[in-house]
C-alpha cells in the first residue's frame, strides 16, 4: 500500500492511497496476476454511511468487510491504514483474545469506530495513537487545517512514532508505504523512493487530486497487488475510487 | 528503459487523470449503509448485489487453505471455531458479520475470517 497526505500551496489537505493486497496468496501464472487481488477487485465499493439520512462518513471497502481501510469524515478528517509487519504481530493478539484477554481492538474495527464517532482530527489522532491493538499498523490521517497530516506508527500496545506535516521544515506531505519511515525500505520493495521522487517533481504548487493520481499510477507504486486507488479532499468531502490494473511489465508487489 | 528491468520503475506518470487506459479497470459503485437500521440488516442491499463475487472470493481463500492443508481440516477448523469468535467481537461488528453470513449464505466462520484477515495475515 501507499498512502499520501499532502497540503497544497493554498492550504488544502489532499489524501490519496493505493490499496495493495493479496501477497503470496496464489499467483496466476497464465495471467501474471495474484489470485486474491483479482478476486477482490469486483468487491470494491464506495459506501456512504448515513444516520438520520445525513452522511456520517464515506469509505472505500471490499463488500463483506465491515471494518475500514480508507475513509473520509467530510470537512473533518480523512483516514487510511497501511499494513505494518512486526514479530510482535497479530497472531499474538489473536492468541491473547482467544485466551480471554480482550482489552485490545481489532484494527479495522478501530478505524471504523474512529470514522463513525470522532469529531475532529485531534480526537481521531488521539484514539488511533492510544488504543491498544491486536496487530501493529500505520494510520495515515489528514485533517481540515494547515499542517494537519500525519503518519502514526503503531505497535500492538504503543504509539511508536508520529510524523506530521511541517511547512516550516518544507515537509508539505507525508507518505507511507509499509516500512517505518526512519528505516530504509526492503530494497526489493522500495515504493517509497519513486513515490517521493514524483511528489518532489510535482511540487507543492502543482499537487492536486489529479497529479496525486498520476503518482499513484507510476510503477512500482502501482503494482500487481494494487486493487484500487482512492482520492479524498476533506474540504469538499469528496471521495473517489478507481479499480486498477498494472499492465506488464509490472512488479508483483 | 528503467521500466523494463525490475522494479520496473517508471518515469513519473502525468495526465493519467481522468482515469483511462490499461491501468484503469473501472469505476466504483456507490452504496448507502443506513446506520439507523439494526446492525444485522445494514449490509443486506450491498451483499445481495455482491453475493456472487463474495462467494467466489471466499472460495479462492478456501482453495488456498486446502492447498496448504489438503485434508480440508484447516477450512473445517475455520467453520467450527470462528463462529465462536463471532460472539466475542464487539458490537455492532458481531451482528453485522452475522447479517452478512445470513444474506450471502457463506458459513459464518468464513465471513469472520474475512473480517479479521488483517490480524490473521500477519501470521
């Protein structure tokens, strides 16, 4: 996965993501594609969650999955999550759950609860940073005011790091793939460098949902695992998604 | 030239928007989820529409499990134990997942597995 929150030179917060899933879950040699990724693509839907006929939040989901991986609380905040790998992983959280220790939250139920109930970027940030989880994760959060964009790096029990947009440091965007931002990504799976190269080439002056889509369409940020691309703009409450393909030659991940 | 050797890193794309061409498979349909409905009813419309695709996807995961454990015991384990897990999940998720299983006809354990896949997959 690749998630980006960027602030343009007019103070608009833009949030884009590629949802990559299905690694090592069966390769279709004939079609040069991942079996599960291909089966997920027809399930991609945009959802408008309403209460009293008013939109509470919107999301891009796989039908049948009740948690959230990509969502927007219009005019308030935008949220995506990327997978984080750690030896202290989800299987430990599941074992604890089975043994009756149930003070942690399932990751996608937390994101759903935050989108449904949090009413500000700060409130969302606090809940995502402090709630105990069953598995590690990256939460990428965008707000509705200047400087409100961050990557929350989570272990199961701790908030390990928070990286925020900081215009004074000329950090006008934050970008997360699936590696701790203070570490080098696995050389075989470096989607961060090409994505940052393209962001820096576009510049803050020209960043928009359109140019963000260009970056999310550049290989290997776009790869054989990419099921959908979502673009969100909190100020307009706009969420748009597109089902993707990656024509050969294309990285498997 | 960089494009034709791994990791096939392209020059930064431009003018890809509005989405078109070989990297764009299609637009995404919109559905409303009415949070005023009982949790077990909220997903009915969507699941009724996507039932076939969901069954196909679950079957692919079942085939994958059988590839690892040809005896079928792994799928059996999922179908027997994960429904118990459903009752331990916090509401409204437990009821929503049961509603999805009821409408789709997919065994409850397999719908639970689909919904906790993030934690399971870290294994």
